[in-house]
C-alpha cells in the first residue's frame, strides 16, 4: 500500500485525502489545528462553490452539507453610478446551483471523517525541517498549506505572475439578519457590486456554524477609501466599518443590512496578498522533492470567487494523476506533469482573475452593460464562474466580444 503525506487541512488537502482513502491509499494528514480548534476559530475565507467544484465533492461522497446550505441560483452584477444609484444592475441565472459552506464547519467535519475512516492525523504546525524528516517515510508528500514557511520552498513563476504586490485589501464579515433583495426576493443569488476605481462588494448566502447567514466581502483598491481595515481588531468595529462603507458606496445593499449582526465573535477577517503562481516542485534540505497543491502553487485574488473552486478542481486532478500512476515512482517529472495537467484549467482562472483586477477595457464595459439588456449575456457571465474556460471564447478579445454581442442581439 502506497503511503502519502498531505500537509494542510483545507479544501484541497482534505478533499484529496478523503479521495485517496476511497482508493485504498495509506494517508496521513498533518494539520496545525484540531477539528474543535478549527470549528471554534476565526472564519478562514469566503467560499462560493459552483456546480463543477461541488460535483467533485459529490464524487467522493463528502457533500455532507448540501441539503442544508442555501442553493444559490443566480449571480448578479451592479455597477455604482456617481449619483449613488446603479448604472448597471442585472441577474444571471446559473445552470446548476452553487453553495457556500463556512470552512470552519466543512474542514472540521472533514477532518473528523478522515480520522473516523482510519486516516492518520498528526496535529503539528510543520516547518521545512519537520517535513524533511517525515518525508523519508512516504512515497509522496503533498504540501497543501498555502501560508507560512512551507510556501517558501516553491519558487515564484515570474512569467505567470504579473503582479508583485497585493491588488486588493480584503475584509469579510459573516452576518445574520440581512434582508431580501427587493427586485428578486424569490431568487437566492450572489451579488457582485462594482464601484469603479474604489473596489468591489460581494454579498453571498452561506451556511455557518450557527445556521444560514450572509457574507459581506469588501475588496478595496490598496490605499483607497476601502483600505481601512488594517489594524481593526474588534469584530464589532469591523462590522460597523463594513456597514459605513456600504452606506456610502452601495446604498442599495446597505438598505438590506440595517438590522444585521455578526454570526459570532470569529466572524470577521481582513488581509491582503499578491496573486502568485509558483513552480510546483519544492526541494527539501535533504534533497527530497514535494508537490505543491492548490493555493500553494496557484494563488489568485478572490475577486472572481475561484479559491475553493480551484482547490476542489486541483484535488480532483491530482487524485486522478496519483491513481493513474499505479506503482510507478512519484518522481519530479511526474510531479511537473501532474501540475501541468491541472494548469490546463487553472490557467483560465488566473487569466480571468488578473483581468478583473485591472481597469476594464471598453469591450468589457460593453459586455457588462449588455447584461442588463440581453439575458443570454448575463447568464453566460454568471456561468463563467462555474466554468472559467469559457471566457476565452468571448470575454478577453474585443473582436470576439463584439461578434458575440452582435450574434446575441441578432437572435
């Protein structure tokens, strides 16, 4: 039986561990926190997972919260106008529903499931020196911990990483008590509110440790009016600041939020990081090689909501590559090929995300504006969050965009 060590207990690490268990591998997971510590801790992310990513969880039967989490049926876009209203406001319908489950709930549950199914669980905050020692006992070591010292083993891929500094300041609040959206109260949707030159506000229904909730997520241009959360430690001050900014920049969303309260004391998060693609193979001091997973090797900004989706797709891709390898060695050539296979889809996410971080060109403004008049455009944009590979056919190139709009208008 082949022995595999996975360092990190997030979406990608635990999904891969549980998938390998199904296939009969001897798997060890190294986590820096217990399930109880994760469950009682601070929120770790926003996460809206679309149909393709959710299917990977269904495939290995770990979709434990699917019947409880809100079914997100649409994705809406609003663009703020200078007068405080909305220059653009539309809703695209998803072909398959999306869902968001607080990662405290999911990762704690998955960690317990992994242990109950006989997996070896090591609670230890691993350093590179620890990994160098442990690695000798395993056929394959995968690093799925996207922060801290371990990431330093993976060199930045400059050709695939156009940004060297954070492009957004991030601030998250999980709340109860958000009111329905007046124009489509019957449709559960994620809302993307774009404030030109300032940033974005995302509002998404979710399931947290205390039940159904909503996530208020500001992405602010660094040093701009939204970049005010650094140094805020008090959760209530964080929420108050979130609401003040909503009242100023997205009053239509603030009108729904006058009675909200935090889900819990750990329901806020703030930070920033530079979007980065890294080389997939890390070298240990003793000469061994390890393979980076998901955010370790492809860390995109959350502006397109792809983090947990990409993590699920990476885990599924790596699982297939491991199983197909059979008894052959997990050497560096195989590691590179395994990443290259994942990059075939990941590259489209990175291209789209990096494009959305930049000021939009005229043809993109035309596409977003057309969503309010042409429902197929709104629907196609919404479903691109599920399958970002589609954007290459109509979104990036001005000529393709014009031809697409003409074809839809003609129809």
